[in-house]
C-alpha cells in the first residue's frame, strides 16, 4: 500500500505548493459579512482578493444566501464542479462530521486553519489520497508566496 503519510503536509514549502496550484477554494465554516472581523470571514476575503475563486460553505447562518458576493452552498457535495482546496474553519471536534462530505467531493487538498488539528480526520483524508495541511493559516502562508 502506498504510504499515505506523505499526504500529511507539515512543511511550509509543500503547503505553499498547494496554494500555488490552487484556483478554486471551498470554505467550510465561513462566516458572513456581519462577522467581518473574525478570521472565518477575513481570511477567505483575503484569499478571494488574492485571486482565488471562492465557494462559501457556512456551517450556520441559514438565512444567508451569499457571502463575499458568491452563492452559498450548504454542503460541500452541493458545490458544482471540481474543488482544488477545501479550507476548514471548524472546531476539531466537528471535523469528523465533515469527512464523508469531503471524501465524496475528493478535492486535491484540505487545509485546517490555525489551531485546528484532528489526527483521525487527517489520516482518513490522507489515506484517500487528499493532501492535508493542519494548524496553519492559509492567509499567512499565502503572504509567503508573495514574498518569494
């Protein structure tokens, strides 16, 4: 069996390569404009300004139909077309509930934001051939791309 551990991305260079190769990002747990000061809104807004196509997948806010000018999808499986990267803003305890939806969509990579780690969820995704970044901020790492 192929060594799935190589799909667990721990170093900055490999994380930056994911961002370099990404065009379309779905954000699970994104917050609407009413929470603009929180990372779950400001980081996706930054990524959109940086040129990525963004697909909002909020966990709450049933009344919200659009975030950052894009139509909301309630589940990753509802997102039309392919996704390069799924950025996740959810508590670690909530991650196992998202794994089946992520596996069904089969993105190239999943990025758990700063403070978010879940070894079992990461292992499941990595074993399915999905690259997994944990406990890193996509915005902070993207800024390193611009410096390089």
